[in-house]
C-alpha cells in the first residue's frame, strides 16, 4: 500500500484534485487507487452507510462534526487505523487533507506502518489567502448574508493558518513534497496535482507496468 498526501488550505481544491489523481491512476495505469477523505469517512459512519466498531463513539461526536468542530484526535486516529487495515496491500491511497494537525502525524505514521504501507510524498496546493476566502464564500453561499459569509471564510482561513503551519513544516521535513499553484482554474490545478502525484509514484507505476507486460 502506498499513499500520497494532498495538502492545502480550505478552498484550494484538494478533493477535486485528489479524485483527478485517482481517475488518472485507474484509467491510464490500471492501478487500484482509492480516494480517502477522513471527514467523509466519519460522516459516513455517523450516517450508518459504512460499518465501524467505532460507530457509537462517532455518533456521540455528531454535534462536533455537524458544527465543523474537531473530533478528538484519539477517535480520528482509531477510525483511520481501522480504515487502513481494510485496504489491500496493492492499493494506492490518495489522502485528502490528512493529517491536519501535528499531534495526528505520529499516530498516522504508526497506523500506516501497521498496515504495511508507505507514504510516498506530499502534494501541497498553494493558494493565497484572499483567493481561498473568495472560493469559500462562493462555495458556501448558503451560509447567509455576504458579509457573514466573508467573515466565516476569513475566520476559517485564519484558523487554518494558525493550526496547520506546524504540520506543513513537519511533512516537508519527513517526505518529498511537491508544491503546485492552486490559484489557476480547477482544470489547471488538477492537472498540476496529477503530474506531481505521478512523479511521486513513478516507481510504483513502472513496477506495475512491468508486471502487466510480463503477463
């Protein structure tokens, strides 16, 4: 099992780019790639659409989830660990925005090791704060008045900048990191992330291609 971590502030397009990488790996290279969103996993457990031995605890944290607050790191780590044990050793996981905080990194690395996985690298999507704010406002127009939406977006980016700076530097110190410009339109940004991910997975792609040719 090999993993690529896609990182970046809210509004940079991590989910769309991660899904584009998965599509590229499956379609062009025949690789069993999986899009991984820890937030989506927690919401699916809460909704009962996936089974988990931590369902009761996740349901109990529903209020935190629905209001956008953090679930305890211990619970998140347990859910991630459980998820990784269900994956095939031959899969490539494209992980959207996790780990988020420095205290999540070491437990995450331990969970990956227990699943016999390897983190191949990080793709970091660079986006200026003002562009991130604008995208969050446009994406979340349901929030209400424009002024309220603007303040919500600014608060979210400020929180990201204060809480996520450490994890960015820690990941960069431990893993090969490729930075891409996420200020372009979605298609260009996704193309840049796909290219970066293919670079990080070059050995895996060559190995799988050679295996297919030998069959």
